[in-house]
C-alpha cells in the first residue's frame, strides 16, 4: 500500500462500522410488535419520515381518527436515521431538475417547498423535538472551472425567474465561509436548507405521534395487502391490521403494491463521521455559520458540521446492487470508505491527522426523475409516495400531505400538480437495469473528468427525461 493510502487507512482504523446518528444515547426503547388483530381508520406502513409525518399530520387534521403505524424494524432505523441531515425546501431535487421537468409549475413547487420547510421548523418548535435544527442554508461549491460556469448560469436563471435568497460567491468569499484550497466559488442558498440530527428528528416524530394517540408497533413488517370488504387488510408476522385506508411509506423497500416496484431501485450511499474538531482545527476551516455543503460534480460529495463539531463527509460512490435488492451486507463498503477518506483530506489538507469515528452506508430509493412520485390503488383506499432520491428529509412531509389529500378524495393545490399526477419512467428489468445504470455511472464519471461535457449516452438520457442519482 502506498504511503498516502496507508495514511488514509490509518484515519479509519478506529471507525465504528455503524451509523453515528443511531448511536445517540437518546435513542428510545423499541415498542412491542403487533400480536393479533388491530382495527383502525388509517394504517400507515413504514416508520421512517414518510410514515411518521403521515401519521402525525393525519392526527392534526382529525384528532379523532384512529391511526395505527407499523414498522418492520424500529422507527428511523433505515434511511431516516442514516442520512446527512440536510433538510431542503426543494421538492424537485434542485432548481435545475425542476426547471427541466416542470417549468410551468416551478414557481408553485418552490412556494410549496418553502412553506413545507417552514412547517417542519414550526413543528419541531411546537412539539419540542430536540433534533439540533439549524436554518443555516447550503452552499453548492465549484471545484472545477466548468462547475463554476454552471453555478453562474444557475444563478442567472434563478434571478431571471424572480427567485431570491441565492448568493453567488467567488473563491475568496466561499473560502471565507469554509476554507478549502479546492473551492473556486459557490452558490449559497441562504434560506432553503436546514441542518439537523436525522435520527433525533425521527425519534421526536415517533414520540409526538404517540402523544397524539397513534398506536405504533415496531418489528412488525407489512407482508401482504389485500382488499377486505369496504377496507384493506395488511398481514404481519403475528397478526393483521384491518383499516379503512392505508398509506404506504416504505420507500426503498418493496412496495406492497406490486406494480409500483419497477419505479424505484435501491442505490447505496456511504458516509464518514470525524471525531470532534479541536478549537484550532475548527479555526483552520472556519465554518462559523455552519452551512451544509455539496460539490457540483456528477459524482458529488456532501458535507456538514454537527452540533458537537464533527464533520460528516459522504457521497461520491452510488452503488446499485444487481437485482435491485436491499441487502444488509451492502451497508458497509471499505473500499468506498478509503476513497472518501482520501477525498476528505484533499479537500481539507489542514486537518491532516484527524480521525474518523464512524463509517456506514444505507439504501436510497432512487427513481428516474430524481424526485418523489405518488399514486393510489384499491379504488383510492391505498395511497403511496416513493422515489425521494436522497432528498427525503424535508420532502417526505410534503409527500405525507399528498397521500392524505389523495385518500381524502379532495382536489387540492398539491393534487393538481403535474408532478403529483404524473409518474417517472420505470426502470427496465434485469439485466438491462444493471447494464444501463453501469453505463450511466461510467458516463457521468467521464463527464466529470472532461469539463462537464456529456456524451451521446447522457444526452440521449436527458432527451427522454431519464437519469440516475443518489
């Protein structure tokens, strides 16, 4: 092993192969599993953000509604407890993706997203959810000249459309915020992103649901869903739930509605967490305003500082398992950890000697349009939302509102959106999906190394509104 690689490996020597967030001492005890039969007005399947927000909002809309939530493991165990803690207002995976797909309703989508983020902040305060919520914004940084040009173009488009709160930063200005020799400039979204502790948000939502009267059963996966007279029955390992309506918030896990499964694939994303920075180390990077950051490459990194002054560093590799199955052995990938460590010290050479305390991975529900899709089944008695593609910390609350709107049968400003009424293109079956995703990843890496120029394959994908992201 080369000396540099040995240094990077040494920084990982003490890293626990476990999600940092889920080891917080405030983690609640698991709730009992369902044994026997349950009856309710609304059954929510899934105890991540999507399901928890749906249960909470259902009780806010109608406190008398009987709501049951079942979760296959423990609330927040999967993506909701493993992500980077970037809670974004965007519902469209960024302004560029929104412009490309829904230009005529982008103003409405941006407004709904801003209101949704405000509502999350208000709920965190009203219910006393201690999740280190900080409305710091996020800076997209350029580390290559072509990325700088792209940020200038996006700022011009946003300004022309009347969107405010985006500040263009030159190299000196961005390095005054967070100092890295790799930063050439940045685009700072001052209002549209908050940083938080993702697991604490999930646990706080769980407790709020319990306080509002939601009955929650953990270690209770939904196995099968079928019509039962005027309602729906969902079978579990030790019982069943009979409900008038069902909301599915299972996201990356196989949907109980079989026809929905082709619209998402699991993509594994990985992250490192450092030990806490000393006062001198923190001074060497600045970061006084604690923004989230992400670079502008196709194979991008995201990074942020935590409440106790650690740095989370994640992204870059997006690994699709052949067959599209969620597998526990994919949760760790040492070769990716080593790659991420090398990239970290290239970005922050002044932090040489810092060590990583945790390393982990998890699956993201990716769809071909990079943002959530919605629908109903069984005559409108079942609603679903999925495909958040790594942007679910904030957008899942919006998705919960959409599912409840769809179940109510009422026309709302959300259900009238083309984004809500349309679906992404499904992924093809294997082995075509494996080959296509592999070719796309190769082409994206080539574009990063070639001044951002997209080859014929990527241009064809763009033309048909297809893509691959995490």
